[in-house]
């Protein structure tokens, strides 16, 4: 599965990690960062921490993280 990190902060000042299939994934390329293609979203978290420290997994598409 491909994972992305939203460049847009949520109300809690955290950036959300989304799967490519998520309806909440920002549509514009300049509003998201491609993290990679991983078998589990936990791997995406490790890469996302290189960009932002305040992270959260999308409760709709990455609820297993």
C-alpha cells in the first residue's frame, strides 16, 4: 500500500498519515508527501518522523497502526 503524509496540520497541530485509497488524502500534490509503498502503515510512521514530529494516523484508513 502507498502511504502519504499530509502537509496540512489538523486542529490538534498534527500531520496525518493516509493510505492512497483514503478519501481524506489531500488531492493536491503540493499538500502531501509520498512516504513509500509498505506492507504495513507502521513503516510509514518511521519515514514520516523524518518530516514532522507531531504525527497521527488517519483513523479511517490507517486505524491498525
